[in-house]
C-alpha cells in the first residue's frame, strides 16, 4: 500500500464537516518525521503495534520543544493539544494520523497544523507446528497468515526462509531442541513477530516388534511388543504389484499392543513398518516378515491327514484336541503334512499349527475333523488271567482305538458281554480241568465297522489233590496256557500261597504240566497253589485259578492219666495237627464242667479248683472249625488213676 492509497483511505474515513473544519496549514513550512525508538530508523509509512516511536520536528525553524504538540488519532485533529511528549507506542493495527501543532508566526494561540498518515502493522506471535523426526531432523510447518514472510531458526542456527503451510525439514544436531519462527512484512522490516517452541529429539528407531499372527476365520490377529510413540507404523502385506513389494493394509497406532484385521488377505505374509513422521517415504524400518499358516484336515480310512503351506523356516508344532485333552504331535523337519493314526472313528478332533521363527509366532486357524472310515478295524489283542478270587480278568488292547467303540467278549464261543470297556471280569464260573475255558473278543468302531475275532486266549486251569491220606504230599495238574501268540514259547512256575494268598514259595517247572509237592506247609491245614505262566505273547504274566487242598484236623486224647507227681502222665494234654481253632471240655459224672482248653498249651492236672484229683472216669468233648469253615466234633472219656 503506497502513501497515496493511505491518503485515499483517510479521506474515505473522514466526515465532510471535519475535513472542512481541520486541515493542515498551507505553505507553513511545518514538518516532522517518525523514527523507530529502538534503532533510530526513519518510519515514513509504517508503524508497529507495541514498538515505541519517536517524533522529531524537522521544519528547521528552531521551535521551542515546549510549544510543539502532537496527537494521534484515526483522523487529523486541530484541537485538544496538551501533550508535548514526542514518544508513543501504537496499540492497535490500522490507519493512524499523527497531527503536529506548532507556534505560529504571530505567536499567541494561533497554531500551525501539520499531519502525516501511517499504517500500523500488528505483530502477533506467528503460529506453527513442530514434528520431531529421525534423530538429527525436525519438521516445521508455518500455519500463520498474518505476515508476508517467515523465517525459521533451529536453536541458534541461521534464519531459513519458510513458506506458509508447507512442511519443511531442518537439521537439529548437537543437542538443538528449540525452533523459532519470525514473521515479517515486505513493506517494512521493523514490524516482526517471533515465537519459539521447544521439542524433544526422538530416540533412534528400533525394529518394530511384530510378535505373532493368528488366523481366526477371515480375520488375522496380530500381537505387538512396545512401539515407539515418536514414530508412525503401518501394517503391510506382501504384494508383488505394489511398489517395494508391500502395500499398506492398516495404520497402527503406537499405543496398540494388538490389532485385528478383518477380511484379511489370506494366505499372506505381513510386516510392521516403522515410518518417520517427517519423511515416511525416506526413513523407514520393517519388522521381520511373518506369514499366515493355512491348515487343512481330512479323514481317509480312519486316519486324519493334516496338510499345510510352508510359511518359512522355524519350528512347526501341531496340536490335537479331543474334548478337553490336548496333545502335541511330533513333526519331522521340513514336512508339510502329518498322518494322525492315533484317532478313533467317529470322534471329532481339533487341530492347530504353530510356527515359531525367531521372535515371531504364526498360528493357523483351528480346523475340525471327525474321523471316519469304511475299512474294518484291526482285531483287538486279548489277554486273560485269574485273580486271587478266581475271577478271570480279560484285557484288550486296540492300538488305534484306546477308547470308544464296542467290544464283544466271548467265552468258549458264546457271548459273554458287550461293552466299550477294555477290561472286564468273568465271575460266573467254577474252574475245572475237564471244561475248556477260552476267550475271544471282537471290536466294532464308532463308524459301525467290525473287526475279526481276536486270537483265542485260554488261561491256565489248576487242580490240586492230596497224594496220600495224611496230605503230606500234594499233586498239582494244570492245563496249558494259550496266549495271544500261540507259537511263542511258554514257561510255568508253581506258587505256594499263605492263608492270606501271599507267595511263600516259588518253584520253576522245567517241563510238563504236573508237579508233586513233597513239602507242603505242615502247619497250614489248607494249602493253596497257583500257576504263573509267561510267554505266549503275553505282555504280563498270566495266573491260574487258586487251587486248595484241605487236610483233616487230627486230635489225640489219652484214655487215662496219673496225676501222682511222678513225672509220668501227670497231666491231661491234647496232641494232634492243625489244632488252631478248637474248644476242649471235660465234664464230671454229674455233667459239671471241670476243665476247658482253647489252645494246645493248656493242660489239666485233675484238680477241681484247689481240691485234690478225684479218681474215676470223666467225659470230654472236642469242637473245632478248620480253615475252610468246616466244623468237627468228637467225644470220649478219660480216667484218672493212681
């Protein structure tokens, strides 16, 4: 804006009557000038808000300063002059008229009026934004619109011209941490605005910690480590058509630790890209690449086949879940498929694949498959043994079907039980050498496929008998064991048992199916035996039934005794064998009990109380119960003689 334009503006703002009443004195020779109070520079057209101005008379008349008056207003004024101060500070932008009133030639009150019109420029602090960049750089954007020119200074560095609303990057090295922006007008260099902002230099960028990728349906779930808030991040997927081979699918806020990408490009390989806020296309740092896993499952012939894509080097882990039980399946290195044979037809399984590669983990979506098959399952493996209660315990093993399905157990070809149990007991039998006892089993899986019968198994049947009347030798006879493998060799041992069925003696048998025991326990009324068989394809020894021989209780009561103190037959005592549980009672001729014994150490000296023995005959009664619960009663008489 030139001086003529300022004069036009002044004229447009004046009322006609004012102009008519107050005009500069013509041909007066009056003149004054404005100077910047700080620098002394002349200010011909422009003043600055807040910057002091000094006025000086330049008429050359040698006027008395005490008679030079000045007023500042929006128009020329001719009255109200009371101030001779020559310094003032503009307070508002716009047109400002400075009027000088000096002493006239005739003196007195008549003054000479001179005026000058100025434009007052505002000097607000310029607005701008500061963005910290990669270490050593700072980005400044001037957002202010008040000035014609702007300059940027980083720290105490040089002034650099800046363009409004155009981000520019500046060096910020050697610890510089402040930015100053100066705004200026093209018409005057005096009126400037200055603003300063401090900033914190950013740390060096770290490789983005992309921790894991998990596929859930058509979504990809990502987990991150701590991100640096001073940088920007983008999630990218590999794309050969994109510049650099990757394209951005989502911005990632630095405050996030996880992110779910819906409708994710799958399969796909992803990375997290760190970007400098100032120069994202120039300064960037990418995380390790992580690729999604695609796992598929099928069930051919009762086995579950798992296949997957190769998603990079690392350790692959495959898990299988049935119900609430999860197991880890072994995977050979470099494979992209796995045939799971340890499954049961009709059972639903869930599988998930994980790839651990350095600090990253990729996890497939969980796949579900129900095992199905049209092929017959393998025959079960059956084993049989007697327990100590003479019950036959049957145990089946199905390698590929540890549970589920139905087992049919047969005894001598007749159905015994149908159950899913892999172990059952057969209690409704009395072992006899004359009655063959063999078992088989067949399996039907959950798909209705039936196996052939197992190999028949026949446990050992044992018979024990006394070889003489006294039972001092016992003959054992048994049947041959038939195990799951009929061609495998067999061996036998005779086990002698106590009354509580613990093994007290073991005798290996070198050949044959009989044994004569010449040393049965002389103190055990009922002797017990069992055969232990090994071999025949058995996974554990098989035992026969427990066979026992009850030997008769024997008691000897003398017909007379002589309680005369000569040391010969002075007392009545019992003799015999297996006298473990008995009661011996002696009665007088009146039927009164005079003596009773319940163990062999008790003897009678003929006395009744403290009275001397009374000669004569006495009756006795012997009652006993053997180890098999059989009751024995005997009667007799005994005579006391001198």
